[in-house]
C-alpha cells in the first residue's frame, strides 16, 4: 500500500512551516530622538505577505514603562511590536494610543494585550464608540480577509479610556498632549504630541508619499486646518500615519496636495463645471504628487468629495 507514512506527512508539515517562517516579514525600529522610535510600515494595502501591517508605529520609552502609538493593523503586528520593543527595553508596555478608528492603526491592540493585558488603551470618545460598534466588527472581518487569516486577530480589542482635545497625560516625566482635529481625515482623529521632545504623531491627518482617503464624516477643509495648526506649532519631528517622517516639509507637502484639490475645485465650481469635468484640471494642479501611492485611484474620488463639500457649504 502506497499511503504516505506519518514521517512523510510530518516532513511536509515541517516544510510548510519553514516556508511560512521564511516568509515572515521583518520590520525594524528607527530611532527618532532620545527614547522615541518608529517602526515604519510599508505604504501598501494590508496583505497576507505583510500580515496586515502597514502603518507607522510610535514607541516611547518613559520612566514608568513603554508607550505605543498605533500598534499596527493586526494582532500579528501588535506581537511584532512587542518583540521589537524587547530589543530596546525590558520594561512593560503600559499604555497605547489609538489615533483613530481605522483598523490598520488599532488592530494591533490585541497583539499587545496578549503580552501586556494591563496596558491602558486611549482614544478619542468617537473612536472608542466606533471600534466598540459596527466599525470594529467590520475591521475584524476585513483584516481576516485581506491577510487570509495571517493577521491572527480573534476579537476586537477596543480602547479602555477616552481623551478629548487638549488632554495631557504624564507617564513618569514624559508628557503627552493630545490634539483632537474635529472633522479631518475622519471624525475621530487624535494627534499625539511629546511635549519635551517636540515630536508629533499625526495619525492619518498627514501622510507622506501616499495619498489617503478622507472619510465621509471627515472634511478636506478640516484636514487642511488641522495641518495649519500643527505647522504653526513648529515641531521638530512630524511622524505621519504612513510614509517617511521628517520636519515641517512633511505636513506642508500633504497640505499642498489637499489645498490644490480644494482650491481648484472651488475655482471650477464658480465656473459651473461638473465634478467629472474638473478632474483633468485638478490632475494638472496636483501633478507633483503623481508618484505618490493611490494617486490614480483617489484623485478623482477626492474631486467628487470636495465638490459635495463645497456644494454643502454654499447652502
Ligand atoms: Zn486612517
């Protein structure tokens, strides 16, 4: 009889496991300034290959323990963040900030809590409500599908506590100051400032090298206003939700994109053009961003959204 022996089956299984481990993606820590690190995510959608990890994760070492800003888009990502942190600190993770309710930023909560169940997760009240509600369940399904299960999430792990605009939290001697942006990228964006280090984690209010969606309950003009405020505050380091970090040039360039779309649509709205007629002129106005990710997919959609925003404002 030619049935495969159990040794062959074990060998096949081991082979499959090795392939899986060999394909495990590696994401490294980058030091920003004293006690502040970022794991930069790839600027691509969530896939099986990246295990659902695609955002920028902030890591801050404080006297009381480690604080994480946006622990990634899957339980796998959260566990990966725990592992990277263990290379630079033996202290526990004591707190997590979720900048908004998009799953690519908060689904790593589950991975962190597996190792540190006492870590306290903070978010804006609207973000907490959305994650606890239908949005949370949708993200759970979405990440399961897009990673074909490689994200490893089993449940929604929502924020524990809420913070509103201007709230200040102190961990040891490290001060965190949060800024609520109103309607901007979504309706629940918090930006997290490290007061002494002059570092700002912008969440998706700012992106670099990648054009982002603006939610229906967000606002293009609100996003621009939020960027104006943080430019005015002159931080030393701006860490966008996706893409490379840097100085004020980083938020300034995303503002330039948003403003070019808004001002061009405004101008053409006055000339009574329909939104589909506006697209070629808007493309011209934002041509410097043609090498940014999502350019082909999102500019047209943004024109229609801004058109509606202006139309609503004009009533
Ligand atoms: Zn987002």
